[in-house]
C-alpha cells in the first residue's frame, strides 16, 4: 500500500472527509493540528476506521502514514523506537534483518500502522506466548490538541519513573492525544515454528483439547478454536529447533488424549495457525465483527450458542480469553450479540447499525465519570476523534 | 492533636472495631518508618492508623476522610524503599495487613483473585501444589504484599523473561478518591474500553486504593537450569550479559554480583562462590527440556568466550538452590562490610552496562566510598549499594551526592530514575532529570482526574517544586515547547 492511499479522502462510518492532511514531520503535524477548535479525525492508514462509535462531524482528517521512520533501533538491547505511521509489515521487515520481530498477528500487516494498532489496542492470539502489545510499549511521546509534545516511560525494559501514561493511551483511540513516537521492546525470532491444525466434529471436543494444551507445560504461542468444515483447533508452537519436534509431538499427544481428531495437519510456518483469527477479525467498513471478553471456561457455551442461533464465523482465542465473531450485518445479529451475558465490543459494524449503540458496550457509572474527567483534562475542547471513543467521547 | 482528631477517631471506630483504630504514640511507632532511608524520609507520625477488613470499610473510611479533608495513605507491609507510605502530611494511614485472603484460584482461566494484603510468596506457595506460580518475585517477597507490588509496579530477578508486576495484573477493584468503588479490567487480556488497570499499577497509592486484585497465574515451566560463571572483571561479566541476549536467548534471570558482594556473601552465607572472582553471573534458564539443555550449553560457551574463569552448572534442584542462596542473602550480608548501605535503584539500556559500571567504580574513588554491585544485569537494572557508617560525620551527605551523580549518569546513558523501587519521596526531586514540567503536567492531569481534591497519598511522586494542582497555562506551555 502506498503512502498516498488516503489523499483522495476518507470515508468514516459513511461520512466523507475530503480534506486529509499527511504531515511528513512532527512540525508539519503540529501545524496540521493547529491552534483552533476544529474537530480532527486522526487516522493511520485507515484500515481500522470501522472500529469506533459514530463520531464527528469532522472538519478534516490527519493521516499519520508519512510519519513512518524507525527513529532508533538497538538490536542488542531488544528495543526499537518508531514513528506511528510505519506499518506492521515495514517494521517487521526492519527487525527481520537482525532476526528479531514483534508478534502483532495483524490480519492486514501491509495496511495496519503500528500507531493505529496501539491506539485501537487490537492484538492477536500470540499474546499467550509474548504478552499483549501494551506489555511491549516502554515509552511514548504524545502530541496534545494544543500541539504540545510530552513523553512518558523511556527506552529501558524496567521503569517506574512517574505514572505509566503509555497505558492510558493504549486502546484509547487517540481520545487523549496523538501518538508521535512509540518505544517498543522486541523479541528474538524463534528458530522454528509449527502450525498444528486438528479437526473435530464438535466444538466442545476441540475446545477441551485446547484447554488441555493450555494447562500443560508445553507453552505454545497461541491456541484457537474456530468453525469451518467441522471445528478446528489451531495451535502455534514457536521456539528452539532442539525442542520443536518434541513439543509438536507432545501437543498432538495431549490433544489425542482428550478426543481423537478427525484430521491433523502440521506445517512449518505460522500461517495456518493464525488463519482463523486473521479471517474472522479482519475489519472493513461493510463487515460486522464483534469481540467478546470470555475466558476459556466460558468459551464452549459461546461457541455452541452462536453457531446454532445464527450463521457466524467464530474464533475463540484461549490464551487471550477472547472470542471473535464475524457475521452477516443485520440488526438481529447485532442484538443477539449485545444481549449476550459476555462483554461485547463491536470492532466493525456498517454505519446504519451503529446508530444508537455504544460499540464499546458502555461503562458503569464510576468508570464513566473517570473516563469523562480524563477526556476533559486531556482534550477539553473534544477536538480529537470527536465522539468515536467509549460513551461517545 | 489536630482539631478534627476526636471526630475522626470516633467516626473511624464506627466503621472498624476500635481495636483496629490506633492513635496512641506507642502503637503508631512502627508506622512512622518504612524500609526507606530514615535520613531521607524523616520520621512522620500519622494522625491515626486504621486496619480495615473489607473494601466497603475502605470506601467508608475514604468518605470520612473526604468529609474532614484528611489525606489517606495506604500501606501494605511497609517494605517500600522509596518512602511511598510515609505520612509526611499526617493523615489516615490505612494498613491492608488484615486483608490477606486469597479469594479465588481459577486454573482453567489462569487467574487468582486476592486481597491487597496477601504476601507475595504466600500466593506462589498456595499455587505450588497445582503446578502454577505468581511470576513477579521482588527480593522482599517473603514479606511484601501484592497491593504494595501493584502500587510500585515491582520487579524482581525473574522480570527479564516474565515482566514486571504490571504485566501480570488483569483487573482491579478500586476505591476511588470520592469513596466510590470501581472495577477495572477483568479475566480477559483486553477488556472493553481502555486500560485503567495498567494506569493504576505503579500509581503509588496516589490514584486510588486497590481493594482486590485479579492476577495472572503462570504454569510452571517443565525444566530449569542454573549456571554460575566467574569473571576476571565486572566489565567482561556485563559484556557476557549483552552477548547472551544478542544471541537470541532470554534467560529467566541474569544476576550480577561483584567482588565486594561475593566477599560479603562468603563471610555470612558461605554459598561457595569463587572468592577470587572479580564478578560472578548467576544465570537461570527455563522452558522446555531440550531448549534449556541447549541454551545452558550456549550460555556457558558465551561466558567462556568473554573470559569466564569458571562456569558451574547446577546438576540438581538442591545445587540450583545453593547457587541462588548467595544472591538471596546478598543484601543481608552487607552488614558484614559496613554498618549502613544506601541502595540506588537505577536502570540503563543493557548494552550500556559496562559504561555504567565503570562510572560506579570511578564515583567510589572520587567520593572515597565503597560501592558493592549486586543487580538484575539482564534488565540493565543497577543496584549500587553504597556502604558507609551513618555515625561518621559527613558520610551521609557524600553518599547522597554520589548516588545523585550515578543517577544522572545513568539517565544520560538513556536510562531512568527508578527501575523497580518507585519514586515516593526518596526520588521525587530526581524526576526533573528525566521529565520537563510539560511532561509532569501530563501526569498531573492524570492525578487530578483520579483525585481532584488531592486526598490520596499527597506530596508523593511529583517533585516538591512542581505542584500537580497548580495548572500550567496552556499558551505558556506552547511557548516553552517552541523554545
């Protein structure tokens, strides 16, 4: 994807935004944000604009895509500092030169920017093996709506100097400021990778086998259960060459001990193990995607319930305690999800289905008061991504 | 006695049993200090000490504090090293010691729910038979509480691979500054909304009061291995640390001890460390059996390559424990070298360790002090222990000056003021070494949003020259930024 993808304008929740600024330097960004009270939509490459409440109206948009430099890379420290507009794929290709990586698991790594991934808080199934994106963020620099840049955290892996403001901005959809720099911890690339995909007749069998692997000492990087032709248990093993074959064999033994799968496929890369997540959690403006916060013990019920009620692609992420659902956009589908006892977030809904809905699922009174006072403190004029965050902030 | 005192005590005694409301001087004596340096923190007596048993009681106490405009300071076991629980402005010292119950352990969903006064090691002990453990392991884990660990985002030797406290906290029940109760986060990795759990961790009790924590429990790895490598110089040992990480191996921990520390350990604990070594590295690896076996060999080769004079590989759990014994007794052993020590917790990018350690040695000479090094080398987290005798005139001043010089040097190398012990009052004046007033103002916005009346642990974290309740004027800020 070229850096000019958004110059022709941007459509967010059906609202066209014709003026898109693409600053190439921090000074240009400061001028683009400007001192006035206009409402500005902050975008990366536009790949996740389906996620967020119906906000606006927006006077213009700023795409961070051209702010895409690697500012500082210290492979021996396992740290890298980047501007937010670099894509996941671009960053990983820089890290790959030194046999390092960041396990983003992004469904669209060529489009998603690192800043956008941080701001929307959308990580992937390898959280189990590598922790959440928020755990990799060592420090950030943030531009406030008045153009002032502040830093928090640092460039070291352990740091308790002052409040952990990077956590405030993680998943906050830019509501409290614009990320201008991210300092990240990186990982050595594993020597060897295996995808194991076992197919079962019933969701329950696939999931119980997955739970058995989760509670073993085999330490896989991710465990998913999804529907397709039957139910697939997809496991990614990553690590040293010395152990990968034994790890794979033992995973299969644990699985078979629960229920003999109908079919087992093993491959030597992670594509097959990531595929269920990448296909279900892929976002675009016409899709309907939801994410339920459901720990493993509650996931079987969700899998069976949604499979039987409505035709939906489902992917349960055992290691992260999340279930993703991708269905035919309709009010019925939306309501079936909203009524669930699980806490649901809609990652994508067509604009007409967002009316009258908080896609984040709302908040209770004390949390609402807190988030509102934080918004008042950090963006009092409600300039940044107006209306798109939780509670329509 | 302050004007509000009798009413305060009467109202607190209506919330918790009078036995748990302490206001006589003798009873409050133990709460005047924590594990921080008395000569920095000073001795401050709270107005009253209260030991609640439930979250509802804490909420009621906070509402009383609001009515009477009294600050509330929370204390766990008092093992904090930065003076975070010292009642510098008086107030209610709320001690969580009685809230020490493990409420739930859920192996399927890999979490435990605990009260804030649960001792860190007690949780791991409770999980032992189930094959799980709680990963963050600060040196004080036999006495420190999980609530205190959350407040300080505590680390420990095994953070290198497993991360600090914040990486293991899934959700928190919190009493907010207005006495309302809120729940942040939950059992799933990414809950709806944003990450207020992460914001609370490391808040040093200035943002809210944790009354219940949902923590991640981890499966014990199937294998572990411990090596001890002796080096002819501290420089070669620290280069071996960087080389190991650069080779793509992330050990569970890498602890470095210098000659002075080894001497102290051998006098007191007889761990069998090589007495003539300039430095030893204690390295623990864990994971799958084959990986650990292979990595033990690679790490041993790296140590050889960087000049190790001896590499010992533990052959049994008993030998592993014996090698760890030295490290674990290091701080206690310092008493054999000098009556007092001052610990400077600072951190540098790990490739800068050789430079930082060189500077530590120079400062020791410049200030005529003995400095022992025992620290989390894999994280770049230095703990120079400056040895001195408090009774020697002028010694304390020299120690503090040396400590500040070291801190500044580490920050210049791209490091930070504190790696894992927190800011409290010990390091509040050092924050401007890293952060401008504008950076601090962003933190102040967070503080004001959570605690609009400055009721919770006031006077901590921020430097005394920077009042977080005195807003910086926006246009001036822009002018500053342009400069």
